[in-house]
C-alpha cells in the first residue's frame, strides 16, 4: 500500500514538473531582458479597493526619544520593508542598544550587547539598524512603531528614524519551517 501511495506521489510530481516552463539560458553578451513592473496586489484585492501606497515621511512622526510611528493607511494590501535606526551616546562602560519594529502583533528585534572586542567608548555615539518585512492586508490604518532602548547611554532626543518602503508582491504570503521526525 505504501509503495502505491509513493508511486502516485512520484507520478504527480513528475507530471507537475513536466508542466513547469523554465527560461532558456541566455548568452553572456545577450541584451538584458526588459525591466518588468513589480507585481501589484492580486486582482481580488484591487477589485475591492485595496492598494499598496508608498509610505512617505509624511506618514511618520517621532513620539519621543525612544519611539517613532508610521501609519499605513486603511485599505492597504502589500508587502513592506520597515527599517529603523536608533542612536545613543554611551555614558558608561558596558552600554547596550535594542531596537524593535512592531506592526500589529508582529515584530522584529535587533540587539547590540556589550562586545569586549569592540567596546563602546564612553562619550561616543553609536547607531543600531534593524529591519523587518511585513505583509499587510487591512481595512483599517496600521501603525508601525520603532521602539528604541538603551542602557548606560543617552538616546538621540529626535528619536529613532523609521522608514517604510513598498516591496513587490511575490505571490507567497508565508513560509514556516516544519521539523520532521527523521
């Protein structure tokens, strides 16, 4: 019975692979292909009034020395790259930095711990950069917040810098690794 299931799965794989079109190799001196427009949200979203707007600096504001927020408008469907930079000046030995970017219940965090090989000199400034990719589909506005924290340092009073850049749709919304028992 197992061999029958395996044979059926193998036949399905071969049939699927046979139907897949592959691009022919090109010569190194061939002209590059014409640049394609990045994919936009699927037609189902566009037909319902969703768009993937650019998030310009006008959508963002500093809340305080540790937080900056950018608001993605409602009726947005798209993938965005959020990048934040937080800066501080060390006030004592062993200074550390942490930066989180949060949208809804999703977040990414970057941390710079004390590094004995590259100590952060007292009185010098350091910046920590972090990035996160979010796929957003929402009728309501979504706040993306950069949260910057430090220890034994003084934050730049302007707060972290947060920018959000639109990315093309890949057609794949999620991938989660699954550990299979071997």
